[in-house]
C-alpha cells in the first residue's frame, strides 16, 4: 500500500506541473524571428501574417536567421533534411514561436533511414551542416519514424527543450559529429520498431575531433529519458544515454578508445530496457549528478545490463550520481539484480566520487569504498515496478505523469553528500575550467554549492516549501 505521504507528494507535484503548464500557456511570443513558419504556409515567411512552410524556411535560411515555427500540427511524410549552415557568430535557429505547441507528427513509412529531422550524412565530417539549433519542438514518430533528430558528419548542433516520443529508434542520434549539446529534452517511449531499435534515447556514436581543444566538446544535460527499448533482434541497447565507439569500424576495444570530452550531467533516466548511462569503447567522459531509477528492464538480455556502465573505455569520472535499481525474481537472470555501477571488459582510469546505490551494487572492487553509499535515496514518489513482470519499460510512466516524483525527500541521505566536481585532483585544467561553467545548478536551475551539494539531478533547496497555487484562474474541462 502506498503511504499517505507519498500520495500527498504525488498530488502536490502533479498540481505543480499543471500550474506550470498553465503558466507556460501564456508565454511571450518570440521577438527575434527573421522567418515565420506555419502548418499551412504559402507566404514568403517575412511576417506572422505571411508564414512559409518548414521547407520554404530551410531553403531561404542563412547565417543568423531565427526560424520561428508557429503553433499547430505539422505532418512529416518524409525526412526533413536540414542542409544550410550558420556560422560561429550567427547560428541558424529553428524554434517554437510561442503562440502554442509545435507538434510534428510522422506520417511517412517505417523502416531504416526514415528519421524525422536529418542534419548531414555519415562519412562527411567535418563538412556536414553546422551551427544549428532546434528548440521547443514536439516530435511524435508514431512508432514508425526511425529517430527524432539524426546528425551525420556535422558539428556545433544544439537540441534544446524538445520532446521526442514514439520513434522506432532514438530521440537524438548522432554519428561522426562533434560539439553537440542535448539539453532539457524529454525523450519517452522510443525504440519499439524492430527495424530500428538498436540504439538509445540519446546516442552519440563515433564522435570525432573538429579541433584539438582540450576542454569539453559535447554536453548531454538536464534531460528526462524514460521507456527506451531495443526491439531489434540484438537486445543489447535500449539505454537512456550511450557514448558509443570511436569510429564506425574496428574501434570496439580499449586500445582504440579515443573521443572528445563529453559532460553528462543532471539527467533523469528511468525504466528503460537497457542501461541508464553507458560508455562503450570511448574516452574522456564526465558523468555528474545524474538520477537513474530501475533501468535494465529488458529481460531478453542475456544478463542484467547494469546502470552506470563502462566497457572498453578510459578516463571516465562518475561523480554525485544516484542509482536505484531492481531485481527480477522470475527471469533467466536467476534473481540477480541490475548492477548499479558496472565495469565490463577492459577499462582504464575510471574514477568514482560520492555515488549512491540501492539494491544493485557494484560488479568490481572499488579502490576507495568510501566513495559509495549503499542507501535508499528516498524519492518523493517513485513509480512502482513489479519485479515479477517483464518488459516493464513499455509501461513506464510518462514524464508528465511522473512529475517530480524522483526528487529527494527532505530526509534523504543523498542530501549534502556530493562534492564540487571541478575540484577533483588531477583534472585537466581546461576540463576543470569548463566544468565550472555548468555544474553549479541542477536540472531546474537551483544552485549547488560546496558543503551543501546533493546527489542526483535534483538539488533540494534549503528553502524548499510548497508554493502557493496561482490565483484568478478559470478552469475549463473538455
């Protein structure tokens, strides 16, 4: 039976999300638009009263253009190819105008290659499109489209504040790209098309070096990822996040692991079929303040896949993370739980600082056991997972229903257990400097500070109290 405190907590967070949604409905219109798009199109795009189509805006766009996509439903019967580029000082931005939600629905066929938005082609790096941003779009693949966003051979791309659901593969998938930012996206219930499920919610595959910058090249931050599944015959993926390989062929070993530095921070990953966060034959990754809850739900995998996993990788840091795992009692796993922190194959220079786990455990002996806490993090309202059923990832709660259920209760042992990652001894000075640009806030922008640093994606504010609901609202039921 669920306790009263949990029920009240869920009610509070659901109300809070509702009030936030109502508030967002009155969001201001964008004022920096240079081109306007609507579902009907037909104009030259120069004003809201003469909007063009998505294709018309893409064809007319150049460096510095802000393409404002007006609210409504857009049907994609084939892949939308983005070919024009911005510059380092004048990006091309595709973003929601703000008058209402921008819903992009796939109406095309299923099968490999039918991605919704494609930026560049594999094998063209570094000559693919560059300096492009996609902000505030809602993509629905209808369980037919391959991926939401696909990058091939491109660089300097930003995927911000998007929702991607029901694609057959990934929400965001990149191959041979560099300088990528995936921030504040919601990616839910993807990977269920057998043609295309051999991937993860966010997959950075074979990242390349555009230059020799020793600092961070790419970021995966503040995303909520749930219900990912590998429906292919492989059943080896279905992860929340994966950094996968250093090249497309012959690069699956520790000896070949060589990729640009990536920050993975403040992500919430729950109830996916595969791992929470995986590093496969890569190098230089910084996995900081992530919350993972009951991933590894695909029981057709040969063994429990693990939550935070390295395989044939090197120079990785896991700092201030939470992994709450689960144990299936009826599968071929023989009652074994999903390991919380797992090293598979050969790995080198993998470091752990202040990480919490519950139920899962470690599959290796740490050099410093004091860096791990075996405790229940005490979430506000975590979803229930039946340990005797399989394929629970398909039944994962939508993030809009879960709300803030994976935030910490005031009595959580994860509170004030973390450290400032930028102060870790031995970090490259360029990495430490870049970390200072990002790590001092949580997924909601709440400040983090040394001495009061919480574990996981959510920082419990010292002044956290239930906010008063907005007044003067008129509710309408349809």
